[in-house]
C-alpha cells in the first residue's frame, strides 16, 4: 500500500516491558495529583486573601 507496514507489525515493536509501562503510569498519576494539590492550595490561598475563612 503506502510502505508503512501493517498494524500487527508495529504492535510487537511498541510493546514495552511491564515495569516501564507501570513506571509511566505512576509518573503520570503522581504528576496529576501534584498539579491538583498545587491548584487547590493556590485556590485556598486566594480565598483566604479575599477574607473567606475555613472555620
């Protein structure tokens, strides 16, 4: 066809070891939790600065 090969040929090449795939999963999950934490703390800081109390 266009010389790119079939999908089944690329599936074997793209298969990474389990530890590497799980490592990326942990890195991405940890990064998203960290970003959410930073956003929540910034939001809390701005709300406190605007005079809103948590109690």
